[in-house]
């Protein structure tokens, strides 16, 4: 019977014990227009998806045990004009939402007895009608979700890119300031002896003075251990991390200040990080050494430095020309002083230094 290629309908219903159908059954009958699979134990009609029954017009599938009709099953029968699924126990949840919507909108296919389709699952809806299912609660606008998701991602990416482009240095600096604060808070009580006596913060244009004047006097003559950028920073480590470790790994920080220094973003961050440690720990860790006479008005952008200058006097190399030995002695005293601000502070006045110290005018 099934070997005839021109067969357009299955003459009789399938046996009741049938629980599945082999797809090879439909291979010889591509022109099938009517299919009866009523009163069987079929649990699903998914076999129709791959049965290639594009000319099927009438499907009679009453009294079976399947409960869900998927979109794929219906679309596999593009020529369907009559569908009889009465006396099946349907699942009344979102699994059948597409099928319910299709029944309500379809005009080309007659769904026999659709208004009487009953729910068997879930138990709280047993006996209610399938067409009463609220499909709106199941509908998910995938296109809208994709649009909103992609839009949010693009906006987020643009905002992050904008912030990173214009503020990456400040973000990195703030991140390491936070790490330094966390490290300092956890280790303040158990901090070991400092690796260096002083970290020297300077601009590369002032490097000659540092290596020709500062290093020979402090390291070679007096034996202080100094931390210098190009000599002691670990290669490959982020520069801000090197700076934080140098400042917190030294008893003092010497800021060699010049106009070039104030113009350098990295130098200003070094000074700010050192002053952050000063204010946070309330310890006298900061020594400001001016290579040039810099009016206070030029320090206006450096709020923290200006605040310090209102309270303290600092070493001036320009005014030390007449008595350089006194300059180095005062610097040695500053390095020797303890970090406890309450016990001992750096008191360098113009009279004491005989012109060696520099107090910026208000």
C-alpha cells in the first residue's frame, strides 16, 4: 500500500498500541494529503517536523496522549486546511502559547472543536479551556530585548571608553590610592622597618641635580638609603604601583620641586600620594625641597601643597648658595627626625637658616 507514490491518504487509522511512528513510513508517500492517527498512544506529533508532508491537508489526531503542539509541527504542514485534535489533554502554560495564538489568528486552517479543547496540566487549570490561556503573559518580545540589550551595551561601552580616554590616569591613580590605603590600614600596627630612608620625587629635567648634588651628599657622605625612579623601580610593574610602594616603603618622601615638577602630572601625583600618607597617618613623612623660587600664586592648582605651605617652612636650594653646608645639615636633621608629628616637627625658619629656607609669600 505505502509503496505507491501516488497514495494521497492512509486508508485506516493506525493501531491503538502505536506510541511512535518511523519516518521511513512517509518516504514513499510524499503526496499524502490525509493522515489519521486517532486513538493511539502517541505522546507527540514531533515526527511530522521531519516527515516532509508538505501536501498534507487534513490531520485527524483525536484521543491521543500528546499535550503540546509546537510551532515546528504546524509549520511542517504548510498546506493544512483541516485539523482535528479533540479529546486530547493539553498543557495550559506557555509551552502552548504559540499554538493558542495561532488558533486565534489562523483563517486558512479549520481547527475543529478548538473552543472545547480542555486543559489537563497543570493541575490547578485542569478542566479549563485551552483558548482561555493568557498568551500575553507568555509573549517575550525578543527583538525589543535584543535592541535594548545591544543599546545598553553600546552606551555602556561608549561611556566607559570616554571615561577611560579622558580620565584613565586619574582612575588608575585613585585605584592605587585605595590599594595603598587598604595596605596601610591593615599593616600600620605591624609595619616592618622601612626599606629606604627616603623616596625622592623629582622631574626628569631635574635629574642632574639629584644625581650630582642630592645623591652624593645623602648617600655617599651620610649613608642614607634613597629610592630613585630610574634606579630602584621594578621594571614591568605598573608605575603607580611602584610609586605607592616606594612612598610607603620609605620613612620620608623628598619632593624636589621646580616649575617642571609642577607641570608634570606624575610628579604632582607622587606629591599628593605622599601628602595623603601625611594626613592619613598624621606622621611627618613629607619634605619639600624647592629648586626655584615659585610664587604662591603658581601653586593655586595644588590645593594640598598650598595648605601645607601655610603651616610650614621648607628648604630652598636657591637661598642656600651662601651656606650649602647648613642646607645639607638641615636636610639631614629632617631625615633623622621621627615620623611622629606630635613628637618632633620639621621647624625651619628663615632666621634659623640665614636665608636657606624659603617661605612662599601669601
